[in-house]
């Protein structure tokens, strides 16, 4: 699985687009972590919620400027697309995902 390239599965999942999104998500996570204060009662649950909400917001904002990026479902379920390919966040083992998550 480690040699697999997303653009081999679908040509719209281009490397530059994935790098763009990865950088945006990395920035959101970094900024949220800087605001996280366990000594004042912040928990990992709260951090996770903040990261999720801000990541969704960041993707929504980027979709205004990137014609290949679109938001399909802006709810907590959050589904977006890269060149028309629907994408959802996945939480689990990257090396052995359940096959139903890959469809």
C-alpha cells in the first residue's frame, strides 16, 4: 500500500492539490495546538473538535479560490471533493483500512 499513489486511482487527485490540502490541514492543527491549554481545562476532545471545525472552515474558504475544490456536505459529516472526487475524513489504520471505506 505504501507505493500506491492517489493520482493512479483517479487523475483528479493530483499531487499538487493534495499537498495544498495537507499544508492547510497542517497549519490548522498547528494553530489549534498552540491554543490548547490543558492546565486551564482543555481536553483532547475539545482540541479534536476545534481542529475538525477549523479544518472544515479552511477547506470551505479555499474552495472559493480553488476551482478544483468543492464542499458537498458542510454539516459535521463534512464531505468535500477534489476535482469532483468525493472525499471524507478517515480515522483508522492507514495501512489496513476497511475495504468499505475505500469505495
